[in-house]
C-alpha cells in the first residue's frame, strides 16, 4: 500500500509539472478521464526512461489512445523523448523532423525537476530549478503513414542526435576551457609574428565569449609530413561529437573528414586554420561545421594540432565586422590599399558588402580574395 501511495504522489506531482507545459486549449479539448489516461501513459514512459538515463520511442498512434491533435482522422505517430535537460533538444528535433519531411501536429515540452535514488528510481518530482537535476519530456504527434521499419529508422536517427546533444552538454565546460587555454599556448608558437599570434589569441577569446557553440574537440600529433603516419589521434582526447562514445554508436566519416583536412595542410608552416568542413552538425542547425585548427609545439610529441568543431552563434552576427578579430584586419587591408577614407562612399560600400556576407566566409577567405570581391562589386556600381 505504501508503494502505491508513493506512486500516486509522484504521479500527481508529475502531472502538475507536465500540465504546466500544456495550453488551456489543449486541456479543454480532453475530458478528465482522457487527460488522466494520457498523463498515465506519459508518466509510465517517463519512469522507464529515467531508469535508462533517457529514452526515445516512435510508435504508431492507436485509435484507442488519447490524442491531442486536431486532425483526428489523420495517420500519425507519437514521438516521445525523455532526456537529461540540455540546450538545443527541441530545436534539433524540429530541424530533424523537417529533414525527414515529417509534419509536427502537436508538441509538448515540459521540463521536470527530479531527485533519483542510487538505482535511478524516481524519488521526488518538483518544479525545475537551475542547479538541480532535471529531465526534458518532449512529446510530439507527427503526421506520417510510414511503416514499422521506417519508424524504427526514425527512432534510431533521433537517438543518435540525442546522444550528440548529451555529449556536447556533458563536455561543454571542458571544451570551452580547452579553447580558452589556446590563448596562452599560442604564445609558444615561434613561426609567426607577435601580431599574428595576438590576433588569433583574440579570436579564441571572441569565440568563447558566446559567439561560438563548441560541439567537438580532439587533439592530433603531427610527424614528418612525408611519413605515412603523419597524423595520429591522441588517444581519448575526443570530446563532444568527436568522443569515442559517439564514434562507436554512430556510423559517420567525421574522423576521415578531419584527417583529410589536416593532410591538405601538411606542408604549410602557418599554424592556424579556420574553415568550413563538409560535415553537417548533428546538433542545433544541420549545417556544415566550422573547424578551428591550432598547431602548438610540444616537447614530447613535436607538434600537437588542436581541433575545435562547432557553429557560430546568432549573437556573433550582431558584432560589427570592424570589431571582430581577423575580419577587421581584412577590412583595414582593403581600406588602406584602396585609399578609402572613413565614411566615404566606397568605405561604406565595403562595410555593407562585408555585412551581407556570412561571417564564416569572411573568416575563411583571404584578404586578397575579399578585396577582389569588393573591387568587382564597386566597379559594377561605378562603371567609370
């Protein structure tokens, strides 16, 4: 009886938190008995998922089950995810649904504070708090007539993205600390000028300051460029989406993409690289990621190549290009070589051209390439 009583108390508290994320319109569309049945189904899945530290399921909706969608006669499935709270869960799933050409009919996303026993059993449920353990419970009704085999594929795909999100979350602070450590380590480089080192150090600080979402980090040792073993991964150095856990549970060629990029740079002495790689992020926006490489001399291993993967954050777009590391140098190069006075017509046109160009392209393009683009566009506007 005590167990049943505790379960009822947990269910009541769970229901309170779940209903906080449900609109009054949706609640009013269900009878009390239907809502109770719906919440019991969610609570049962929530408890099972907690025991597994997170869970994904994609199942066909049965006619006997309560549904929240207004399209009562459409064929749809239930996509349900319970996961430790982390940034980007909802936006990643929404992006994935678009990629899979699936229409979301209904979406609920309560965040639920929990306290667990050592055996991963629910002990307490409460209003989520910033510094306490909490789980996301994402419930979707998605329109599709896909068969079971396809639904299983959807489930596996979603689970892979959820794993990526959790690894990015778990390793977030470590990767940021590594990025910040580059500021001091760059000073040990001897093959470039102090001004160049200073500019790339500023870039690392700028990226860390809410302008870059770091999703992966790994470290390579580089040997003689003519040797077959030129690039060697430092064991267990991978974090985020380059961690061994993610690599083992997903089938992708990310390490090959990174190695190919490093191989192309093997004969250059310039220790820095900022480029876009042909590998889409599994988190947030499914775009080709930005790859930052920094070569640091090491007494034991010779040269270490530190590699960071991620996406520029939307906040970075609000930073003026003339105030952004590396980019401002390229702008000043164009201004100086074309004798452009501040606030002159040509000066402002260059500013506008840079503003209309994605920041990643400004980072990865050389100053001469950008100057050619600006000169061509200016010549169109001024054919004389």
